[in-house]
């Protein structure tokens, strides 16, 4: 029953200083951090599109991912996570047990990033599992990273490695929240986006917003071992998987050259204990250009996942 599930849920969640009106009312009242701007993002995951419930995709992993993808959006804005709201449409049969497991996945990640779970909604229906997360963050006035600030001469920096995420990393998403906050505190960033749909596609979106051209040095793209494994299975190339698979949830940054080089040099020092790579440069123009190790350039068509709404 919904009443039992909601009672179980609210009893689990601790009081939080950021909630003036906590769980249990018609709506939450948040105390925004003094002198900061509010950042809001919403994501929806659907069974059959974003995940398939089975042995290698348990409900807790779905709960983890549902919050993680929203935290990744906050990271891409250079924002500090504050609160989250989670709404679920549960199947009528077995929905309560499923909801409890999902909640445990959400809770664990929320606690790791000091996020207060401030509310949500629960419904039952005859369709598949649907979960929507609204995440609230905060950032200093004028300090939010945006997609539209890349400038000619900037270097393109990425965190981590790319490709092959569907072998399991698409569920165990690691939102680069701590890394983003550390970068924002130490280095100027002109533009940023997270890689949800594909490295080339998301970089193209940044370039389009900025009115610039992105030149990717193909030899410098960090390729994940999962991309190599996927290529061995399907006969493609690891580089193609790195450029187009998506669901890597790494950060793509456009930065002044000196800052970019200093950031890459800081890799391996907590909280920046992850690979950081310069993969290209921003130039005047539009779209994407691929550059080989021999310096040969050619237009690069963005590839990645796009929802098809039909006509």
C-alpha cells in the first residue's frame, strides 16, 4: 500500500538543516544557502529505454542511477548539490518491494554527496517502472558553468575515459560532483557539459551553443577498456564507441590553455584523482573537426543517443 511505503520512507530520512518544512507536508520548504543561486535539473528514466530490471540491473542500481544522472547535471554547472525530489510510477504487482529497493539505492548516493531527500511522489500503474528525479543545487552568483562560453583558443579537457558504458558503467554512474567543485574553486572554466549522450554529440552541443568549432585530436581521446571490449564483440572500433556510445557521465570542459594544462597536471591529486586529458581545441567556425595524428583534418559528424519522438 502507498501509505505503508510512504510511512516507511519518511521514517528513514533524517532531519536536515536545509529543510524549513520537512517531509510529510504538501510541499517542502528549502532554506537556500545565503548569497548563492539555485540550480535545478530534472531527469526521467524508463524501464526498457534506460534500464532493464534483471539480475545484472537490480532496483538499487536503478535508484543509484536515477539520482546520479541528475547530480551529473549539477556537476556540469559547477554547482553544489543540496536536495533531491524523487517521483516513481511503480508497477501494481510487487511495486512496494521494488520501491523500497530503489529508495535504498537513492539514499546511499544521496548520503555520499550530502544531499537531502526532500520529497517526491509515488504512483502505481500497469506500465513499466518510471522514475523521475529533480535535483537542486547552489552556486555563487555568476559562477555557474554554461554550455555557451567556449572561446577560440580554449583547450577541450575531459575527465575519465569514454565508450562501452553499456557493459555496466551506465548503471554505476559516478557523478563528477567533487571533481567539478574542486575544478571550479581553482581553475577558470569557460564552458562545460556532461557526457550523457555521446562525447562527439555533447561536445557538438557545446560548440553550437558557443558559436564555435571543436577540433578533436583523435589520438588524444581517452578510450575506456569497455570500448575495446565492445569493439571486439561487434567489429566496430574502440574510438567509434568512445565518440558515440554515451552514458559516460564525464565532464567536457572548455578552458583557457594555461588553466587547462595546470588542471591536467593536477590529475592524481585528491579530489582530482582521476584521468584528465586535453583532447582538442576550440576554433572559430561551427561544428566538429577530427584531426589525425598526422595532422589531417576532416569534418566529424556528431554521434550519440537521441530520443526519437516520431512525427
